[in-house]
C-alpha cells in the first residue's frame, strides 16, 4: 500500500441475488484527499460505498484501510477503525435534539467535540435544542455529517449529500466540506451535482455497470467534455 493512500479497493465484486452489481471495482483515496465516484443511476455507486463501509458484504476483492484488510467486517467494526458512512437517508433521530444526535456519535478519543461541530455548522448550534424532526433537509444533512465527525473518521463517505437541497444550502455544505477536508479528513463522495464535485474534488472516478471506466484529476476531468457527455450525459459550462 502506498504511504499516501488511506484506502485501497482492489477488484471489488458484489452481488444482489443473481445480479452482479460490482464487477471488479478498483480505486484509491489518499490521506486528506477528496475523491468522487460518478456515474448514472444504477451504475453501482452506492453499492461501492456500502461495500467499503460493510453495509454490503463483497463477494470478491479486497478493501484495505490504513493497510489493514477490512472487507467483510461488520459495519460497526469498520466504523471504529475510522471509516464513517453518511447514507443517503441520513439516519437522523427525529425525537432527539440536535445535540443529543451529535453526542450519540461521540467517541472518547475523538478530536472532534461539540464546539468544533458548531464552528463548522453554525446552523446546528442555533438549533441545538430542536428535535431532529424539526430540521430542514439541509440541516438534517449537516447533522448527519456532524455526527459522523464526532466518531473521529479518517475517511468520511458521503452518498448524495446535497440531493434535493436549495442552492443556498448546497453552497453552505460545499464550504463546510472544504473545512472538513482542510482539517485532514479524507472524503469519498457520490454526488450527481457536477458543479459541487468539481468545486471539491482532487480526483474523479466514473463507474458504469459496475466497472470503473475512467479516472482523472479535477482539471483534466473539467476539460474533458467528451467523457462527461459519454458516461454522464451532462456537461459543465
């Protein structure tokens, strides 16, 4: 394993019944790097994230995190090693307050304390006594990310964090993710909003039908309109 890579995925396979969803996915994430995994709906992006985080058991391949093979471990064991997945549904406890939600994720050895979370997410400080169910969708997303940080992640995995959110909230979350990355947390991001992706990412992978078909640095990806059109069906102005 390269000293700069915190995560290495090698030839990862996964099945849902007879459906071969992941067909040899290989990728890396470096320390304090932000990497996006892009692709059309049904390409296998969320399954890849779940396979890394233990929510889906791989049927082949290896997942190494900080040099140790974690493929097939239970999700809570992977989380204690420093891999935290924020799923698409967010998983906020609606009957608990914002602060109670955050404290549920806290680890004793975590450098992330409530004050750190409130500095990055001032909206959460303002609403710390509100129930999770009283928050907007964007605020719930901030809470889910903040709770994951309380668990001391070395790698934060995000599945569609800005989907369906108002543009002003998207801008806030982009700025917050930049702060988290600057604090040294590596991030693996699945996101359909390419404008968000190119603002944040160091590198991009494109997944199609369970196979990685393209990898590029951010500048090369932005300049390659043919690749974006061929694999994603979109372009950037």
